């Protein structure tokens, strides 16, 4: 679904991503792991088109997308839920969901399956996004991405600042999207138990480089101690 090869990116002369290469297999949930500051969010922004890459290639569904703007990538089937959710607090739930349709050439309304996944959103369509709890805002952010009916859902730390019982619900949702609907997922996550529960593949970044990857069952305690422990 997604192929990244030898990607490099800089911030003000600092080399942030260093020849990063990895694949996101179709129909799988891949966890992108690493300590704070190793380039995970930067890589996601490069994939979605919010940051340019200095060199390398990014292919989505067999097509090179490195030169495309974000809206064009969204039309191809990439959906991005940023860290911190970034919903529109003064807009209603319904209006936030409709904003997810902005990149579509034909607006067909919010797909019914979004409300099947998030019945709580259907019950509060007239409420403002800023009045929702953190967990509800995260569900709204994911729902807004899903209205695109994407091929690849990119989640940047979806459990950040969420209470434990809602974290479990979000895990259930990711599993359902991946396993029942076949949606491909790329997930950045700091909570290792969550990543191990929902992901089928993993990739570890350390100091801007890919240092390990493979089936989630191969994520050994040695990898965790070396590359993830603080």
C-alpha cells in the first residue's frame, strides 16, 4: 500500500530523517515506534504532503506521490489524524465531519458506516467540537478522516491525553477498522501495550533512521530496551 525508500528531510540544517525505508503492507496495521524527537511525526507529515522531502521516494498504491499536494493525496485515499486531534472547536460535530469531505470532487455526505463506528457522534451532531471530552474529540477526528473512505488511515498518537477506558475503546475501533473492513493503518504510538495489541507490523525509528521492523511478534524486549526505553 505504501512504500518509502531512502527518504531524507531537514529542519533548518538539521538532518531529521536519514535514508528512511519501510513498507506498509496492504490490509495490515503498522506501528511506527520510537522515542520522542526521532522523526516519527515528521515522517507522517512527509507522507501526507505537509512537509516536502529532500530526497527519496514515496509510493502509494503503486503511484509516486512525493510531488503531490496534500489534497491530491487525500483524493487518492490517504487520511490523516494529527497528533492533538486538531478538530474545529467552534464548529459542530456535523460541520467537523463535513469538513472531511472538502477534498472530494463530489460531496456525497457522511458515509453511514462512520456513524456505525461512532454512534456517539450521531447523538451529538449539533454540539460544538470544543465542548466534547478528549475521547469524544479523538473519535470525531478519526470519524472526520473516515468520511473520505480512505485506503490508508494514518494515526499520530491517537491515545495521547485519553483516559484509560477510552484508550481501550480506540484500540477496539482500530482493530475493527483493520480486521473487519480491511482498512490499512499506519499508527504512531507511545503506549507499547496498545501498539502490540492493535498492530500486525512494526517499524522503529532511532535518530532519524529505521533500525528495526517486521511482524509485531518480533518486537522483542531487547529492541524495546535498546530503542524505546527512556
